[in-house]
């Protein structure tokens, strides 16, 4: 039982460190429409290691933010 518990904790720790040290690509947008505010949060996957740079994005979300 102790072996299984320690393996589970090791699994969790590795994944938490990966998320903490990775370069998160989060896109937040806020838009007012019809007297209401809509918030949108997008997280692109996969997370990049801290040593890698983000590739250029050519999607609709980036194009609408630049206008």
C-alpha cells in the first residue's frame, strides 16, 4: 500500500512540476455585447518547456485581437 501511495504522489509531483515550469500559452479575451460582458480563456496545448519558444499563431483569435 505504501509503495502505491508513493508512486501516486511521484506521478502527481512530476506533472505539477511540468505545469509549473512550462511556458503556458493562455489567451484571455473580454468582449461587451448587448449590455453584457463575455470573458473567454483559452489555453493552447501542449505546454512548452521553458527552453522552447512559442511558434507563431495564425488563427482567428489572434487576428481579431490585432484589429
